[in-house]
C-alpha cells in the first residue's frame, strides 16, 4: 500500500468520523451536507439510485415508501423498502436509515416511474405496482387494514394494468386485491381482476397469511380470516 493510498484512507476515516461521509456499500461513498451532519447519513432516496447502479442491480422503491410518493402516507414507514433482483441483498442499517430489500424475479416486469429527488432521480413503483405489492405482502404494508387505507388514499388506478400485473404475484394476491377493491374502491371496475382471479378454481386463498378459518367469499375464492378496518 502506497503513501498516497494510506493518506486517502486516513482522510476518508476522518470524514466518516466527523459525519461528513458514509458508505452504504463497499466502494461507494456519499457526502453528507451540513444540514444532515447530525444524522451522519442522508435520506435513503438521495443515495439509493447511485448505490444500486454501483451494485449493478435493477430496483424500485416499493410498499409504503412508494405509497408515500403517490400521496398515500397515512402511516409513516419505519423502514425504507426496496425491491430488487436476485440474489438477495442484505439489509442495511445506516444510522437512522433502515434499508430493507425484497428479492423478486419480476422487478423488470412491474411498472415503475422515475421520481425527482434532491440528488437526481429514484425509481419508484407506480400506483398500480404499489397496490399489487401491498396485496402480495400485506405485512410490509402495516397489515391488511393499513393496506386498505392506502388503497382508499392512493387515488387513480388503472384496473386493466392491475389485472395484467397482479397475476405475477400469484393468485392469492389477485383475489385479495379484487376483494379489497370491490369493497373500498367502487369507482374501479373489477371485472378483469375477477377473470384472472379464477375464483372457482383450486383451494380458496386467504385474505391474510394465517389460519384457514373465517367465512368463504365464493365470488373471489377467498377465505376472510381477518377483519379489515381502514383508517379513512
């Protein structure tokens, strides 16, 4: 190791100790502006795009974090959830930023948007992708009642897009989403969702993962094993 490299490493170490620099992954460093010096980190959306490019990974911001980009921020998420390609990435806790990664084979298939942030742009799930993913993993949305709240708050959705992409997350997701939409979004046509849900085929799906108890909704092929109480 040469003297120049030793000096560089010492300078980086000193800047990190002073809260002026951090590295969310090996070989990728982020400057911390003065207004975030006490954090020793910046908001996740400021550095995520650069970090994922450095790692060579496709990604998008999802679940409640994506919902917040679309104005459905009733419940502030405690983590910053990102969907990315396989193999899985390890989660990262960087000071107060808690990055959580979900690996998916369908990252490239789900509609996304580029949203402007302070440092450039970040890739975010569209409203349709957000709702489908929340129906797929309701625990990542704060539970089924909070998913219902987001569904009511998120605004305009395209039912044809929902019917096209929701099967990528499995039949239980389609049935769960259709059941919720029928009850909470009377402005949306659920016809094509019901077609792809195929409620008459196979075993009934579950509203939430758990016991196979509760009333059966034959119109959606869904076992209602939880109470849904949206906050709005």
